[in-house]
């Protein structure tokens, strides 16, 4: 099996952000020593943090204030200014695979979730023999809570959050809901724990209020893992009028609503951070924020509702967006903040979301003996001091395409007819504007061999099997059948 979880060694040449914060090489020696310790020893050396893990839904790479956007996000910007901006943070191209990668520390190709997001009519979910992050944290005394979107299986209760290690769950099980009605296809999808819930309100506001309530009632002596997974700014583009009015100057209604959704989410993040402060938890809490994938630029990936006109997210200067294995689909806006533990600045090291499970487990002192072989690595030194980072990344491997990165080189291989192979130098060309495959055939061949080796180990995509079953069991679709259903067909 090809090992793509190795991290590059830290460079001693330039002073790190942590050098600036703490001063002197002696502290850096301590950092180097910490990186060699086992997770349990690291937990003893530093207090176990409370963890607030915030995930946005389909947020564009360029669509927050600290990335230069005109969309107002003062609370997210403050977290970025006081922490590490993770400039090369990668996810999977779509929602379900990203969430699975976070909770397993393993690439979704290992368990069949590498293709698509779980459709609302599908019966499959994240394999129950995968050992998840909340299970690992519960084992060492954390209280675990999910407030927000799940999207890792809904048709069978065995896939639900409470059955997968979360002590508490509040939100929707599927991927796309009406933000006010909390419905998918006219069916309510809104739960507290395992019970269906009917309540009014804008989902972003409800998520924030529930997270604030949970923090306010939490015993500070018990470590908390709060996974706050917003549905914003995923389609449908909807926001309360008070937020729409803040962007009255934007003519396009979808862009106006999209911007309003982001600002509404930012306001709730501010309230959650204020709750941590009021409860005496702020300095003891690691906060991570990022999007689940890039903003949507292709209408094939807008979801189950139609969107007219141009799509509003911006991933500038990156290529394409959600659903794509180009940078715009997988490199996302991200930050990490822990006062006194993470130095302010920009972390340039490459991080993949599979790295978050071993990193958080290491900080918590959690054991991962129940996990299958991990693709992620502990990247705490990258978060805390901007040191090191990944040398290799798997963007995705599926039957029709694949992409991997090794150092500065990225191979994008579309295997469907007509096939296309591209090679990019991401250090010089992060926007993937210049294909260098013809100039570097040896590099192309080497990376293609790695893609093939990985493809030989991947699990069959569950999405394909589900789509085939749905197609084969669908009713007859002909003009005559349609007339018959309407009672209009004559003899």
C-alpha cells in the first residue's frame, strides 16, 4: 500500500510563528521534543483542550473578510487574526467524503464514500466498523456533541450520530434542507438526539443558540468536543430579511442571499465564542474553522434544488469549485485558534482533513487502537508553530478520475474517454493555469503509477451501487406512462 501520510521535516532556516510568540531557540527545542512524544505524554505536557470544531458548508475560498472579501465576517476574522491562518488546508471535493475523512482519519476511498454525497433516497452510510473521533474522545472522558449537519447516513439508525459516539445531537441528518422549514423533499429532517423535532426558526440561528446553551450548561471540569456543523451557505440560498437588508447593494439575489447567510453564520460564531469566554473556557479551547469543500461553481453540484443565473461563491484565485479535484474544490478557507498555544500568523504547511483525527486525539491523550490504518498524521506542530506539513496528499481516487500531490507536483488524471492527464507546479501556479505534463513525462509516469496502486486498494463506491439500484427500481418513464399516471391516457 502506498503511504501518503508522511510529513515533511520542519525547516530550521527561518524563525517560526512560535519563535516570535515565545522567543528563543530553547522553546523550539521544546517543540521538537513534544513532537517526538507519544499522545499520552503530550497530553500530560499540555492541558487537554476543550475542542470547538466549526465546519461551514460550501463556503467559497475567497468569501470571508480575512481573505479580502466584502462579505462581513468580523468574528471569523478575529479568530484568524489571533490564530493560525491555514493557507493550504485540504478537504475532499464534496460534503459526505469530507465529514467521513474528519471522523475516521482515513481517505474515503478506503470505505466506499469517495464518490458523491449520500443522496436523500440512499440507504447506505459510513461503515459501522470504522472507529470515529467522538468514540476515541469519549473513551478518555470527553463529552461529545454534534450541533448541525450530519450527512453520513440517515436511512438506518445505526448510522446516526448518537450511535456513532456522540453523546448529543441536534440538527438534520441529510445534506440539504430548507433553512426555515427544516425539510428535505417536504419531509421534516430535524432531530434532537434520536427524536424527530418540529420547531420554527432559521437553522443557522438555531444551531448557534443550541451551541451557546450547551456551553452554558457544561461542567468545565469535563473536556468538551463540540462539532458545530453549519448548513450555511449551502443551497437553497435563504436568509432572514434583516441579513438580506445588509446587502441591499448586491443586485444579484443569489449573491445577496449567499453573503447574508455567511454573515448570519459569522454572528452565531461570535455568540458561541462569547459563551466560551463567559463560561471561563475560552483560553482552554482549541477552535478550528473551515469549509467542507470549495464554493459551488458548477450547477451539477448545487444540490437537489435549481439555482438560476451565475453561482455566487468565489474561490479566487483557485480553479473550479465543489465537486472538482482541482484546487477550488479541495483547498478551503481554514484557521485554528487557541490562545497562548497557537501563535498568530499564517501556517504554510500542507494539511489534509484526515490529519485532524490523529492531531486532536494526540492533544486529548486518546488512544486510536480501535482505528483501522490511518491516512492522517499528527500535525500539531504545523498548527501551533507553522512548522512542517505534508509532502503527499490524495485529493481523491475513484474509478473515473484521481488526483495526488507530491511536493510541489500535482497530477490530475481524468480517466473517462477522452482521457486527460495534467501536471501542475502548485508552488508556482496555485491556480492550475499551466499544464506541464508534456515537459515532465517522468514525473507524470511516476505519479500515475501511484494513482493506479491506490486504485487497486480502493473499496467500490457505494454511490454507484445505490444509483444503480434506484435506476433499476424506478417506474417506467415514457410519455404514455406519464399520461397514465395523470389519468389522461386513452385506449
